[in-house]
C-alpha cells in the first residue's frame, strides 16, 4: 500500500502545481487564496456525518473533506447547517462544497454539479439475526405473513409499497417508532436508509439486530457550484485516485464495519 501511495502523491502534487499556476476557476481561486476549504454538512446522519459527544464533527463525509483539503494544501473548515439550507448556502457562496450524504437526484442536479458517487446508499432491512438468515431475496419479504414497519411520508414508504405489495405493511409516525415496533417484536423488520440500519445494528448488537446490505441504489455525491470546471475535474481525478489506492474503501470499512466509533455518539 505504501508503494502505491507514492505515484498518488506525485500526481496530486503535479495537479496542485497546475492548479496554482494556471488560471483557476472562481471557486478554486477563492479556496487557494484564502487557504481554506469550507464544507457544508447537516451532521445528522451517522456514520456519514454527525456531532460527537465532544462537539466535534465526525464521519465518512468529514474524513473525505479532510482528504480533499489535504490534496489542495489548505485548511478544512466544516459548517453545520440544516439539510435544506445546504444548497442555498452553496449557491450564495457561504460554503465551497457539500459533503452531507446528499443523494444525487435530477431535481438537485439542475441546481448543482455532482462529483461522484463516493458512496452508494439505499434502502435496507433491519431485523433479528434469526429472521435475516431466512432472507435471501425480496421474495422472502414480500409475503402476507411478513410484517415490516416503515416511517410515514418518506421515500422508504413509497419504495416499500412499490416493492413489497404483499407484505404486511405497518406505517409508523417516524423511523424511531419503527424501531420501537421492532424492539417490542410487533413487526419482523423495519425498512430505512442503510446508514440508519447500519448504525442501529451496531447500537443494538445485544438484541441480535442485523442490517441487510441495501437493495436499492442511491448514489451520494459531492455537490459544488456549476461555475468551475477545473474544480469538477480536480475532484473527479482525486476520487479516482482515492478509489484506486483503496482509501475510499478504507473509509467505508472504518465507518460501516467497525462499531468502535459508536461510543462517540451523544
């Protein structure tokens, strides 16, 4: 791995030299002049981004932000904002990019440029280990005797109703209410976004809860303003290098396979 990093560092150095020497786009120019990359995140969806007990922001998104800032040779500043304020903050120039488990959608893509995906999320099933052993496909869930809880008014509810028309659907007021139903054994499983089911399985290992890999694909990307082709190219090349060196895979394993960070949650 160490040998593989040498060409990566060299390429990044050459890219940085070209960026500094050439006519930089407006966003890159601003970042390099102030020596600071400002990233916006909602910090409310561990393990992608969350506020730890000590008040610091952590998660896969934050680690990726650090890698981007390091490749630019600038400092990283992370701004916490409500999710629905992130794109307006980007458009107004308050932040330079968004790293906040933001799904790439056509509607959003009309306003911002996406680079990635750097992570693929999706809908996942949280259930007990004994039930999970008998789930090999959606057909094993799509049965009249299989009860599954979903949060009302969410994308999860829409997807569940479309994919599981035969299942016994229990619509709860919130994701936390679906978990309560599962804990009380009133349903066999719940459906939610993969980051939620993954984290919850870590929290409740003592109850034998497990999360199935996502069965739908929801690509997560870096959002930037559409006025800087050089920044887009820089991020595309950087993600390619991080994937090639296994560093993105390492981030995924760090946050989705190792539960040790759970103790840092409030």
